[in-house]
C-alpha cells in the first residue's frame, strides 16, 4: 500500500512536468493548429485528452486524506534562526509511510515558540519555496539547517477543536494517573499500570512541605488555644482565691493578720485582671494563625487541585502520544499498513495539538502554584516568628507584672489565733486502702479497735442479773 502511494506521487510530479512542457508546445503551435485540416485537429484533441490535469490529481490527493472533520488554512512565515542554527521544532511523518510532514513538538524559548504562529500538528508544505512533499523528515531537517539565518516556511495550519481530542480514553487515563498519584511506584508497577511521570518535579517536594507546614500550624493553633484556656481557668482560680482571702481578712480579729489577708486577696484579684488583659492581647494571635490556616492554605490547595487536574490531563496526552508512536513502530516493523498514517495521520496530529495546549495550561497553573507557595513560605517564615515573639512577650509581661505585684510588700509570716480543734477534720467519706501490704497491716488493728468500740457502745444497762428459774 505504501509503495503504491509513492508510485502515485511520482506519477503526479511527472505528469505535472509534462503539462508544463506541453503548454509551451501548444502555445507555439497554436497558429498551425488553427490552419490545419479537420483530421489533424481530431488527432490533436485526442492527444490533449490523454494528458491528465494537475487539478484532478490534487483533488484525488485531497480525497486520500482523512481530516476527521478538521479544516486547514495555508500560510507563510519567516523564521530567524538562533545561535545554534535551529528554529526549535521537531518534525514527524513524511515518506515512505505518511504523505504529510507535520510538527510534532515546539520547544520552549526558541524562534518558533517566540513567534507563536506555528503549532504542533501543523503541516509543513515548503521550505524556502522548495516543496517537501515526498521527502523524509531527515531530509526536511537538513533543508532547514542548510538555509541561512532566515527560513521561509509554507505551512497548512490545522484548526483542531480540543474537545474532539478529549475522548473517553483520555478521561480514563486521567483517572488512572490520579489513582497512581496516591500510591507508590512499586505498587503501580506490580499492578501493571502504565503512566507518564514528570522527571525532576520539584513541586512534589513543595507540596509535601506545604502539608508539613499545615500540620505545624494546626498543632500550633491547637496548643495555643489550650494554653490560653488554661490561663483563663487559672485567672478564675486567682479570683476565687482573692475572694476567699478577703473574706478571711474580714473575719480575722488581729489587725495585722486581717490587713495581710486583705492585701493578699487584693493581689490575687489584681493577678486575675492581669491575666484577662494578657488574654485580650494574645487572642488576636489565634485569629491571625487561623487566617493563615483556614484561608491562605485552602486557597493554595484549590489552586493545587486545578494544577493537578491540568497535570493529569497533560500526562494523559503524553501517554496517548506514546501509545500511538508504539503503534506506528510496531506496524512499521511488521510492514503492515496503518490507515491513520497513510491518510495524513490527523488523529495523531489532533492529539499533538491537544498535548501542546494542555502543556500550556499546565505550565501556567504550575507557575501560579509556585508563586503562591513562595508567598506562603515567606509569610510562614516571617509571620510565625513575629506571632510567636508576640505570644512569648505577652506571657513574659504577665509574669513580670505578677512578680512585681507579689514582691512589693512582705505580708507573711503573720500571727493567727486558731482554736485547738482547727486542724482536726471529720472524715466525710469511706477510707481507701492502698496497695502496699504495710498499710493493710497497719489498718487492720485500727479496724479491730473500731469493732471493739462499736461493741462497747452497746447499752448493757438494761440487762440485770436475775436468778434462773429451775422448774
């Protein structure tokens, strides 16, 4: 099938040259034909009908291409070469298998990429006016390299709809890449899941660092909340202590002891006020840390989710291109015809265009994610130091105020009148035994003594010694 195609193209160029040469012959002998006899004119007309028309051949060649509903438009572009004598494209197709030569990939920061006219999937028609039809991709690459600093390229731009390339196969590949992302490479290899992987992807480490930062902030906010709640409970205890000592001072008959208890109670009330002031100062820190944790990080995660979707789509198209390449290589090795290749390989060129557009979206979102992660890291480094410093300064100020308050006046020791039974307490609950054997041994005699006392508490006065009746 491939050989027939080549024979057809050779015949086409041969017949086209024949027509061009016969045009001059017909133009020079036009007067002779007009004065000739009828039989001679019949012979000439027969000779003219045997020469095929170039337009007919072009129409037949166009009918051989299966464009899958896509349209093409022709154009010309002048490309200035770089210092490496390259224009920055990768070429595919060409003889002897494919009738079209097309752009497979456009490299970044190259003359073609900076110009932006040519895209992946566009067909190359001519280089510096020389047709490339029927040539191999190696020959076309040499034609471009042999040119001077400027190259003129005639092209057929492929107008492809990206939605036409988002097939069910691409959707399933995206799901597979999303599943493989959450498992190890060893597990994926054991399951036989083929996938495309980004080499030297530094963003993976940045995402892991973001997760560690999020866990750090979550633990920091939780610990800070617990600390402030504990301080609030402590301030309430100070208030209760202050009220209790003030009540003791009011009831104390000795003036010096009463004044000491009153002042000590007032100090505890002041400590409670210092604690409330400190809590009001430190409470905004929780709000700032919560803003970073509950707004900045989730916004970055939303951008990351969009980036991940674009990444999986781009990897799916890369995997699809690899599968199509493997299919072409296997058919070429077996010398079997492949319909899509012999009809212009438009399916492959559509996937190439979709891959290029998916890569552009992926690169844009990747740059956005990197910028947001950089801003997030800077805010983390600067903000967490300032917030922790503010937190520690608030606690230090509270402790300094409490120390100055308690060390201002020496109130103790004081003399207090106590009754003899002041430190004798009645047990309001059952006594508990310890696990040690010594405590059990010490407790048993006391229990026996209590039993004896209970027996002695029995009133025996009503019992009198009466003589027994012997009947």
